[in-house]
C-alpha cells in the first residue's frame, strides 16, 4: 500500500540517552473504531465512536492530540497523496504546523514544515519558545512526493513545548472511513496539524521521557534557535 517513506524530524537539543519508548495509542481508521483518541474541544469531537463535524472553508487537518506537555512524541501515519489535483499541483501538498500558543495570529507563533511536489521547506513564523523545527529527512533520498500514491510519514517532536497548538479551520480532509470538515477558529492544546486533502490510515503515537535524536541531527541542534534546518538528509 505504501510506495515510499518520508521522515520529517522536528528536533530541539537532543543530547539525552534514549529510553524505551512507550506506545500511548495505536489506531486503524479502517476499522471505524477511534478508541484511544482524546476528545477534542469545540465542534469536532469523538464520543463513543461517533464522529461529529461541521462545514468549514480551509484545507487543513488536525490528525492527532496529546495533552502531555513536555513529553517527547513520535508519530507515524500512512497518507495517500493525489498529485493530480489542480488545487495542489502548484501549491502545498501537505504541511505540519507546530504552535506553542493557541492565542495570537496564526502566522505569528510556530514553525511550518511545508511539503510541495519539489521538496520540503521550513518556514519560521515563530516568535519565542519551543519546539522548533531544525531538521528533516527522507528515507527514499528523493523529492518527497514524486507521484500519487501511499507514503508513510514519520514525525519526531522533542523537548519542552511539544504539547503544541494548531489553530485554523479544517476542510476536505479525507480519512479512510470519513470526511471531516471543521470551521473551528481555535482548538485545544496538544494538537499537531497535517492537511491539504490527504487520505490517512494506520495512525500510531508514541511518547518517551527522553528525546530520540535522529542520526546527524545533533550538530544542527547545537547551532541554536536562530537556525532553521533546511538541509535534506538523503538515506540509502
């Protein structure tokens, strides 16, 4: 089902010894059962397996919530990208937004990892605090999205402040079982957002008491908050 593997790493200072990771939840959208997900505030919630949604007008999606502030987190999800869609051919196919405050203008706090057909760019819209995006990599050694198909995305969020906020409406996010639309202007804490009309499946979340460094990322982290990683790390 999956054709390539994309690894997007979001790292702060990563010098701690790795402890064993503990799985907080694992869910498969195909089975129609979302047990293990935290209910979201506002009009989008999961209660007793019933999915509630409202109409919206923005192409962004929230896929994960964990309210544990300061806990290092790892995510993995299968995603289907359709590069033939006219709306995304010259635009963003997907993005990951991290926020440390649910208040203020959307573009004023946070970092944005933006996936396009030609590669990934990191945009600094961050005013202060953690986390920040310092490195990303792709296991295939190619541009991330070269053709339509299934890709496995992996994210690492480390350091204090990994309890992030995602603030924007949600529209036309295609999960395997459901289509979610949401016009919430402000969401609860602990959200990581990934969007742009993508199908998702087989989502897993992990936490760890210590950050999990990505090989080759420590030096980049040592350069400090003023450096935003724009280096594509190619793997065999």
